[in-house]
């Protein structure tokens, strides 16, 4: 029995060391998506190629071909479907290990359990850990999308000032993207550089980025800059209005989140008041009943 406990402990420790080492090893860059971004299918000569160049939601061609993965969430987190499936699988394996270790400790302690109990617990823990990893990715994608919208609010304001200073639409977008730091501006600079290398309009590339990561607000910004680049429209006031609208949306979302969190505090506050009433009233009630 002690041998089984030692083997299980050694396996767990080895898995932990392996995960620790792999966390610090630099990941191999995904050259395929980068090359596709730099050299997409020429949609100008072949209009039907736009549909082929769009990233599909359903992944095909590999062992995960039958999985329907959220392509926009993976794109905004800059993760591949293979990496996400691997993360979910590792989480499920970690969930499998916990009931096994608990069963081993129970056997060492002399507690006998039916075979169905550890089996059901193992399946439930594995499914729960995998689902938790998946929904954590979805939550991180929603948070990243909100962060991108906040960065876009600043980017629209900077672009408006660059346009007012006399710069052209393309130059204003490039100068504004080079001012700030952060991953949203890195994605914007990458899209603008891709458009420059392919000699394509940058607003088309920004619209493709908006469709890829699921940020609708970036599509509106690209349409505004398209009108400035093609028609020579004065877009200073339009960009300022879009930035103000984005700030209002962010403010309203923050207020709604604050109200939701405040409402969640009502339940523990009510429970605390009830507990205090019981603690104060119990001695009084016992003394009254004891006198009677």
C-alpha cells in the first residue's frame, strides 16, 4: 500500500515538474498564421477568395477536426486551436489525478470505497476541470475585448488630433499607433504594417482584424478612416464623437458591473445581520424560558 502511495506521489511530483519546466520554455512561434497574415489570398483578382481567407470557426484537417471552437476568442488571445485543446486536455488530466490521489489516501487510511464512487468522482472532476479551462479562456477573451475597446478609444482620439494637425489618413493612423504601448496597439501596428507591405488600404486590414477578433467598434473606426482616405472627408469631429461614444459605453458598463457587485453583497450582509440577531437573542430567549 505504501508502494502505491509512493508511486502516486512520485507521478504527481513528476507531472508538476514537467508543467513547471514547460511553462518557462519559450514556445515555438506559430509561423503559419503569421505567414497567412503577411501573404493572404489575393482577393482583388479573385473576389471569392475573401471567403477562403477568413478564419473558419470549425477547425478541420487535424485530430481536433470535429471540435467547434470560438475562433474570435482564440484570435484575440493570439492562441491556436491546438494550444487551447491541449490546455483543456491538461486541465482534465489534472482533474483526473485528484480523485485518484484521494482514493489512494483513503485506501492507506483503511477506508474502503465502492468502485463506482472514485470512478464517478474522477469523471466529474475531469469534466469540470476541462470545462473550467474552456470557460476561463472565454472570460479572458471578453476581458481582452473590453481592453481593446478602451485602447481604441484612446487611439481614435490620437488619430483625430493627428488629422487635425494636417496629416493624411494613413499617416495619422500610423503615427497614432506608434505612440502608445500595449498589446492592442501592437495588433494595430501589425495590421497597418501588413497593409503597407501588401499595398492594401489600411482600413481594409483593420476591418479584417475587427472580424477576426470580434471587435465591432474597430469596424466603425475603419469605416470613418475609409471616408477620410477615399473621399477626403474631414473626420476630426467624427473621430472625437466616436471616442466620446466609446467612453460613454465603457462608463455605463463599469456602472453596471459596480451595481451587480453591490447587489451581490446584499446576501452576505443579510446573513450577517441574521447571525448577529441570533447571537443577541438566543441568551435572552433561553433566560426567559428558564425562568418560566
